[in-house]
C-alpha cells in the first residue's frame, strides 16, 4: 500500500456529495473505522473475485456493518462513487456493470461474494478485498491508503474515462 496525501487525490467521480444519504454513509464508515478492533474479517480469493466474511461480537457494530454493506451495494448500483481518488474504487465504479455483488446477513455480521466474468477486473476485486481488510486491520490509517494497481489496470481505467 502507498500513502495518498490529500493534495494528490484525483477524484474521478467527484467527492461523493454532501447530501443526507452521503453523510449517513460517511458516518457509518467512520463508526466502522473507529471500531475496527471490534471487527474480524476473513477473505478467500477466487479465480473470479472473492468471498469475505466480516463479523463482530458487538451488536451495534454488527448492525452498522450490515447497514453499510447494504448501503454500499445500493450506492454501487446507482454509480454513486465513493473513494474515487483511489484507483481501485474508480475502476470498480467505472466497470460496475461487470461486477456481481451478493451478500448474506449472519447473526454476527455479513458474508459477501463479489465476482466478475471480466478477467481484467479480477485484480481490482482482489485489491478491493485487501483494501477493506486493511481498513479492518488499521482503521482510519488504513482508510487513507490506496493499493497500487498494475499498468494494465491503469490503462483499463484510463480507457474508461476516454
């Protein structure tokens, strides 16, 4: 991971908004980042994506986590970018119609299955899985970092904006 200082951030889809929905999403993300030590995450990388099980023993964190996953799937479907300064997220939103997101709520969290039929996007899905694990491991410090992507994905992202 490399640090992405604010002055070098390039928001490819804007800053996400200042409306009530965006503020609620940001508040939930902040709660999860601030309570990252109460969250456990297990990821399995697949040939076409990943599965992740994210849990907590804290019922309030479980509720926030479940709301967050549901909200992010809806936000993704609407193409309402988040973290668009992060090339991994910019790629996911640029090619969202090629990505399938399924999840199952569990009593202590959520299991997500994120896949694609587009082999060029598998690297981005794996990077996303690692990034979210970094958020869980490091909280707000991890949220300020971005995973590097290959030159091929850099070009794929540039092509999305051509």
